[in-house]
C-alpha cells in the first residue's frame, strides 16, 4: 500500500478512509493498525476505535485495532479521543476471547471505572480470569485492592482464583501480596504451587 510505505502523516486520512471502505486486505489490517498506533494523533486513534466498535466488525480486524490501541497506550502514552467508555462493549460474555483480553487491558489502562463490575464478573469465568485480572490490576485503586484481597482471603473460593488474586495483588504491591500468599499457600494441593504464586 503506497501511502503506508510513505509513512507520511499526510497519508493518514487516506488510510482511515480505506479502512472504513474495506478496501485494505484483511491480512494487512494489523500492519496498517500498527502504523496508525505508532504515528497517529489522538484523533486518528479515535477514528480507528470508531471503525471497530461496530458489533458487525469481525473479530480479526477488531483484535488488530485494539492491539494497536494497546501499543499506543504503552509505547506512546497516548489515548484515542472520543468516548472511551465504549470499550466496555467488548467485555461481554459473547465477545471473542482475544478481543476480550485486549479490551480488558485497554479498560484498565484508560481507567474506565464502569468496566470494573464486568471485569470482576469475568474474573470468575474459566478462560478469562487472567485477562480480567490484568484489566483490574491496571485499573488499580482501592476497589481493586479490596476485591483481590477479598478473593484471596475467602476459603470458599477455588484455589486457582485465590492464587490469581494473590498474584494480582503482588504485582500491585509485592509486600501486600506476600502477606496474602501465606494464607493461600497453606492450602496448596500436595505442597505445589501450580499457578505461580512464588513467581509473582
């Protein structure tokens, strides 16, 4: 794609227009999204987000766009303009797992407080615990601390969830995580640490 190779900000409107019209091959969408993440303005990132919040957009281009937004947030500390609350639309049970994981990370990085109950619910869902935990960890704050400590200290919860809660808390505060770990590790099955508490 000639304008992409040129890597000129003047190409951005053409690139975004091509994405909207669907004239860029699906296999090239990650490359294009990555270029936007590395060079685009907040408005450009907002336009990329706008193009992919539509429920009719297939998971592959959605995931590519969300990954680009994650990269922009982590590498350039830049967020899209516009209504970022819409990221919660990707945190539903019917969302593709890859899309959910990226959306959880973005919800945390963008500090979308309305995502918290969705992430807390997803934390209890098999296959989504780790992604939801990452979102909650990035969201941070006292509510996250209270939620993770509550799970870790609840002997009625599964050992896996309690272990993940300890790991999440340790990443936020190693000393506090270590204190929580003592109670959980007393109940470790067969003296093993299958979920990596010691590595947190």
